[in-house]
C-alpha cells in the first residue's frame, strides 16, 4: 500500500519536474509582464528619464485613452485590419480554388502560392519599399506620381503598407484555404455536380457554405496577424513620419512609447488596449484548437 | 518533389456522338485554369522577382525608365558587397544561433511538458493545463514593456540570452505534442512498464520517435517564427553588430546605403533563401503546423 503511494508521489514529482522549465519561462516572461502592465499603467514617468515614476492612479489611463493620438492610432489600426484581412482571405481562397485540382505542374503552383508564408516582414518591406520608391520604383513608369511620395503621403501611406501585409498574408491564407478545401467531402461536391450545378453556382452554393468554418478560422488568424504587424511601418515610414501619415497602428504606438519616448507607463496602457481587442480573437482561436483536442483526447 | 503529380484525367465514357464538343469544352476549361494559375503565380512572385532583378543591376540602371525587367548584364558584385560591407555574414550567423537556440529550447520544454500532460497523473493537472492554454491568450507584444526591463536588469540586453530565453517555452507547441502523445496507445505504455521501462526511458525511446511528425511540424514552425522575428530583436539588440539578427540587419542595410539599392536587395535575397529552402523541404510539416485547428 505504502509502496504504491510512494510510487504515486514519485509520479507527481516527475510531472512537476517536467513542467517546471516551461512554467518558469511562462511565469517570468508571460504572466508576470502581462500582469505588471496593470501596475505600470498607474505610474507616470516624469519627462526626464532617470527620475522615478510616481503613482497617478487612473489619471494616466484616462489621459491616454482621451488623447487624439490614441484615437487616430485606433482608427488607423482598424482601417489597416479592414484593408488587409478581407483582401488577403479572398485572394487566398481564389488561389486555393484554382489550385484545387490534380493537374500537371500543380505542386509548383502550390509551392509558389504558399511562398509568402516564409518571407519575413523585413524582407517584404525592403522589396516593396524599392518598388514604391518615387525614383527607382515602378510607380513613375505606371504614371502614378502622388505628391508627397506614396510612403510620405497622408492618404496613401496606410493603403501602401496594407498592400505589403496583404501580399505577406496571402501565403498563409492560401495554405489555410487549401487545407479546408481538401477536407471537404468529395461525395457532396460530386453529388452537386451530378445535379447539374455549374462552376459558379457550385462555388457559391456548395463550396463556400461548406468552407465557412475554414473561412472563419482564416478571419480570426488573419485579424490577429494584422493587429500584430508593424515591421514594414517601422522600416519604410519610421517614427518621425508615422503620425502625420496616419500609419501609427497600435503596436507601433506601443513600440514608440517604450523605445523612443522611454515611457513604460503609456506603453502599458496601450498594451492593455491591444490585449483586450485581441482577446476576443484569441479566445475563438483557442476554441478551434480545443475542438481538435477533444477529438484527440477521447 | 513538385511536378510529380501526373495529370489525372478519367477516361471519357461519354457516347461517341457527344465527344467532340465536350472534349473541347473540357480543354478550354483546363487552359483557363492554367491561365488563372499563371496570373496568380506572377502576382505572388513579382515582388521577389523584381528584387532579384534589381539586385543584379547597377543603381543607375535601376532608376532607368522604363524600368528594366530583366538583368541583361547581371552584376554580382552587389552580393559580395552585401556580404562584406553590409556585415550580412555576421547577421546570418547571429540569426542562425538565435533560431537554433529557440527551436531546440521549444522542442525540449514542449516534449517534457506534453509528456506530463499525456502520460502522468498528478494533482492540479487540469489547472496547470489551463495555465498553459492561457499563454496562448497573451500575445508576446503586450508583454514587451516589462520584458525589456527584466532582460536589462538580468544584464541580458544585447546578448543571446536576452534574444532567446523569453521564447524557450511555447503553449502551442506543448499542445501540439500532447495531442501526438495522446494518440499513442496506452497498452504500449503498460507493456513498456512490464518490461521495466521507466517514464524517461519510455519518453525517449518510444514516445518521441512515435511523435516524430508532430515534432517536425513544431520544429519547422518554431524555425519560421524565430527566424522572422522583428519586434523583440529590434528592442533588445543595441547599436553594434554583436548579436543583431538578419531582419534588423536589413533595416540597417536599407537605412545606411540608400544610394546602393542593389546591395540592400542582394542582402534581402540572401536573407530569404534559407527560408525558401525550408519551405521546399518541409512544406508538408509547415502546412500541418499552420493549419492546426483549421480542419478536424
């Protein structure tokens, strides 16, 4: 009896030992910094670096949330997400539908379509930055000469950086849509075809409804991706120009508050806002994973 | 690997009288499909293609109107310049170290934790699993304010530990591997136990080999995300080259050598090549990890 119990205790010890490394990393670099945002938000940093921050209660939270720069940042972020996600999803879906047939050379097309999944934001920024350059880029040749130049233009800078994100997201979108299409039951598609459904009817009446869970998953993943991007703005527009070109998306504001203005308090407030918005989407994403878990578990 | 799937064309069973128009119809549709696919391929590849073209041109040629779409006299000197003057060799080495440490760390911590969740019984198991799940709800971006000061106070600013340690565990990876472990029949564990296998030996010589596909998927996914990281390396690397990764190096390249666009594009091409290789070799594993949860 006691031998059994000691063996059980040994199993407990082993389990905690196996979990310890991951839990330590999570505690120090995920949970602690996340929770500390709520404390940092209550402390205001003096304008001179080096002096200690002092407690101001909710005053700082209120002033950040009421500031025009925050409102502008929020609007920019939403516009950015709205420009990136639907276009990326529809593009990925079209490519996936076109590639959903076993014909010669399809493996090459699939490889090409998914290729932007591996290109980093820095690579995408440098490549597109060259193409959009007013001197060496393609725009003058196309007869597009906005003044000021496209990446310094209050109207066109945000659509320009969104275009880069669309291209980058296209690969992931294609991969997700392809997986969705491949999971559709062939019998249903075949039955619809035998019923005389043509290509277009088939697409809208059969494929899209059957694919709706995948589309929803893509929407969630794409939205999270879009809310977390800022690299191309940092590389192509930079802190000096981001405000008047309306490209200072939320995450870029967090980065600037922290790294350029050296103001962790403001960064913390903005981080909490970003977290709250993303929470809705991460919770849904979690449900997707969970669904798979119950499958595997039982 | 690509281009291996042969044309699948079921033998036509249509009556002879109907054959010609139907066949023509089918051929037309096939041509249309290839046209659509080719347009898609051109759109997707065009930016990278132009980067390669421009990297092989002299700066004066790049600015030429209409722009050249093919390098008639390719000048490979830009690649040598990016490699030496742009310090790309150093950046690539740093990225390789950073990525290797993160991938190895994530695989180890995820295997250990996933094993505990899949094969062991212990108090607070459900609670701890929820704790792991909760990490998926906290994007790294919302933790940077404190993580930056933590890393600085540990003396890790501008060091490899600062670059890698915050990423040495992953809730997603633990999740993926736990599922793979759950697929292993319980009988196998019991049989191994009768043979005198302890947990650690079972983990190493039975569970890990059986979960190889999931491990590969996680490894490729970790590699991709670590190599392409931008925000954190930007925050924790200083003004010297000692640990700067290739992504931050690209920003430097485009900022310092504005008149040498061909050099920064050469650098970009060099930076993207390792990942294109990764995609070609591990396409299946990558797709598997990216679509976890997308389909049942």
